[in-house]
């Protein structure tokens, strides 16, 4: 008996590049682009279904990321981030049935674009103070929440981490470990909400070979790129993600 996978050609036309972008973003290079994965797949399937299909892929990508960057993580920063990210998962679980994923996407998109506008209009200076931890806690909760709703946790977290002026490799490693924990925490709530059905999991298996390919491409680039270029790619990824999220949240619906 064959597994009940999605057979639509159109679905795979949008899902394949979405999964590759997500894998590349897991390396840190192109961080921000990963937030485009669910909106892209939502062109073919509902947002909750797209998020569920990506769950097993995210687990494989996260494990590969841990192996690639295990010596570079900022443990002190990670210990600060993880509890607030998990708090965001709890909030996402409680509010999932009450909030429209499109509304959440639109709000995330607006704040992403506002952050980029602030960076453009008021460029950071070397002697600027680091962002306060209270702001970091709030943005990290938002990251965990939006990650739960639509796997779009990158922009809020980036808004806190970018001003810290971390090296590309430390930035990449810390983000990889953070989202490994946050994504792992989503399995039980997703099952409780009825999102992890056989069709979604079988479709995820069909896309699974793309997961290591995307991560490999991203890791290869991330270890060879200078800090200035690295953060430029993050800004571009956040801009595209912000525009797409705003479109999906406030214009398309």
C-alpha cells in the first residue's frame, strides 16, 4: 500500500526551492531567507499544513547544523535565549487556534521591515551600546512564537542578534542551536493540535533528500564569507521575507 503523499506538481515546484532555502538558512548564510519557506509553500497548501510538512525536515537540518557548528556556539548567549524561545512555543500552542497564521505573518513582516528601515536610516556605529537584555527577551519570545505559528522565527531573533556584532560563525552556531531546541519543543504541541498526520509526514519524507543538500550548500558558503558580506545577505533575506510576510498577511488575504 502506497503512502498518501501530496501528488500536485505545483506543490513540488514551490516546495523544492522552499526546502533548499530553509536548509541554506540553517547554516546562518542567508538567515532570513528561511522565513520564506512557509509563505512559499502556502501558495500550494494551507499554512498549518506547510508548517507540519517542514517539521521533520527542520529536525534533520537542525541536527546537521549542530554537527557542523558544535565548536562555535556562544553558550552564555544560548542559555539566555533558550528559555524565552520556549516561552514563545508555549504562547504559540495556546494561541494557535485563536490567531490567523496570516495575521501573525503580516505582523512579523511589518516589524522586520521597520527594523531594516531603522538600520538603514540610522546606521550602527562601533561605539553604539549593545541592545538591552529586556529587549532581547521580548524579541526571543516573539521568535519562539512566530516559529511555532509559521516557522518564521528568524527575523525577530536576528533583530536582537545583529546589533551584538557577533562573528559570522558564532552567529550561525548560536542560531543553529537555538532553533534546534525550539523546533524540538514543537513536536508534542503539533501532534496535540492534529497537524502531524500521515499525509503530511509522507510528503515530508519525499522532500527529505533536499535537507542535507541545502545545509551543505549553506555551510560551505558560511565558512568562506567575510562578516560584511554575511550580514548583507542577512539583510536581503530579511527584506524579502518581510515583504512576502506583509503581502501574505495584509494584501493577499
